[in-house]
C-alpha cells in the first residue's frame, strides 16, 4: 500500500494539513493500492511561499546550469524506467508497452528543454532593430514567475514533462498538482528532482483533488501563471480564477477529433490508423480520432475491417506482454463510457462490432464502432474518452472537411489518402492544431501541441512551449552611450 499523505515542499516531505484521503486503485485488479491526501488550502499557502522565496535565485541561475538540472532529471527517470513503467501501468491501466513509451517521451522532453535552456542563454541580449536613428535596442526573455501546473490522469509523467521541463528551463519556480487518480508515478518526480540537485522551493509537488488543491492553487495571488490540462468544465473554472490579477493561462482541453479516409486510401493503413486513434490508451486521449469520415466507396470495406480488428483486440492484464488494450483508468470512467453506450441504444445507433466476453476483472469497456451516426447524436458531438468510434460515409473531400470542422473542438485530426499531396491539401483546411497524414499520432518534443476553438489556449512543446513561460523584454537606449 502506498500512503501519499505528505506534500513535497522546499525539498522535503511534510505532512499534509488535510485530514481526509482518496483511495488509489489498480483498475485491472480492482484493488486498492494506496491512498492520497485530498490536500488543503494550508498546503497551497506553504508551497507557494516556498516557490516565491526560491524564484529570485532560480531566475538568475545561468541558463546552461538550468539545462544541466534538466539533463539530470532525464537521467533520473531513465534510471528508473522499468520500475516507473510498471508503476504507471498498474496505477493507470495502460499496457506496459504504452507505459514504456510514456517514459521515453518524458525523458526526451526533459532533454529537449535542456538544449532549449542553453539556447535561451545564447539569445539573451541579442540586438534588435530600434527603428529610430540614434537609438539601439536589445531583446531579453525573463521568467514569468511562479507557475501552477495541473495535469490529468491519462498520461502520467508525460503531461507533467510537457509543463515542468519548459517552466524550469525558463527560470520559473513551480507548484505542481498531479491527478489524484494516478499520483503514484508523479510522486517519484520528487525523488528525481532531489537527486538532480534543484534548490529548495524550485519544484513543489502537492497531492490532492480539485477542491483541496486545484481551486485554492488557481485562485492564489502568489501564482503568476496557470497551466492546466484536463476537461473543459474545469478548464473554464481555471480560466475564471486567472482573471483575478489578470494572470496568463495555458489550457489544453477536450477534443472530438476526426479521421478522414479518402476512396484511394490503403485499406490496411486506414484500419491500423483508425484503431490506433481510438484504442490507444483505451481511447482515453484528448486527441483520440473518435469521428471517422470515410468515402462511401470504401466505407463498407473499412467498417468490416475495423469490426474485425476490434473483435480480435487482446484485452487483459496491462502487465502481460500480449495485452493490446487495458482497462479504463477507474470504475468512474468505465461507468461514464457505459452511459454513452446506453445512450447509443436509446438513439438507435447501429453497430456490427462483435460482442465479446470481457476479462473477469478490470474496468473494461469493449471497443465499439457505430456506423453512419447522425451529426445530431451526442456520441458524435461529445468527448467520450473511451474506445467508442462514430462513423459517417461521405461523397467527397468537401463534405468530409465540412463535417470534420463542424465541431466545438479543434485539437487534432488524421487524414488517410493514397495521394500524399491530396492528404496535405485536406489537412490544411481542417480546424485542428495537429494533423497527421498517413501516419500515427506522433508528438516529438520539438513539435508544437495545442488546439483551436474549445480545445484550449496556447501551445506546448517546441520553442512555443518555452515561450509560454517567458516574458519578452525590449531594452532601448541611446546608441554608443
């Protein structure tokens, strides 16, 4: 049993001020494997104070030195790769192979921002055109300050790396709240940070739920910026909290992403990309391509291929090497997805996906394809966060693009076409921050990540991910003075 009743503040574990805890579960074995504090406003006060004390020295630390700390964090994670992957798999329910991929992605992210920190040092004070005779100008980038980072449960260590690595590279100090559903992998970050030699107060980790930690952290006047990944309702509350003090926010929220398949697409490739887009992490992805728009000439063949692949998908113990899809993260999430399946029955939606026996234990939902779903259906329009695919056949690229863009969200999309140029031409017309053409949903650290419409504000990863934690400063003076 893991007891997470302490908070990591000022490089030390201190008892939480809260007197109640949440259980932490293994969603496959459906057993309690620990408990985590709900957190308390007093925890937030102490953590923010520590981050504020540490800010001046960390902000003034040479960028090359900050890069060395980030490289050390990457090395610390790599040294724990096997144990952390298993811990993540048990706490989250994702197959071990996916958990290993998460670790590799997180390690790569810290290493990338180590290089970005060094590059930031090289561009500080670069000459900038003054535009006025007799004046010269230089450009600098200052850390935005103390930042609050709040991450979800679907990609432990990855979502946190996307925020922590650029924030630390920029010279910000952080108060980090991971999800109370999957706190076990993130807790190890505190050990890694200690070994990496970060000064006290630079990194503070607060366990807890939205009421105990999330809300008071978002409203705290000592926080200079909020970065949140999660649901739209909570994201809106975070954004509202940031209005007090006119503080900047970065929000990575929901999605209802389309996958478009043209009539000349390779059938096997289309099937594989559809399956990956809806069954990876049991569909618990904001970028899940849960709306399939397929040309009518290929629709029946593709539907049959997807149904067969879903029926053959190996569900089971996430720690077993043969498992291809694990359980959903919790009984709560399983029940939420099952509510949508019940709604599909009420709406009379059609599915030919073979019914299958589920493992005897675990929060499983079998993957399901619904054919020719009306655009008015809630399953077509709402984010389900499970392995539920809704499909429609289309007669042209124009129709597919129009239906793809008819959504409140705009995070991601996939295009599968026989002609790569045609695929890219379609991609250019989609309302999405990330579009993949004939390939998997890759998100390397040097790329950008974020969405349009209700999918959020700002971008993570790449140079833009670092800029999100920096304030540009222009210094103008008389030339030669």
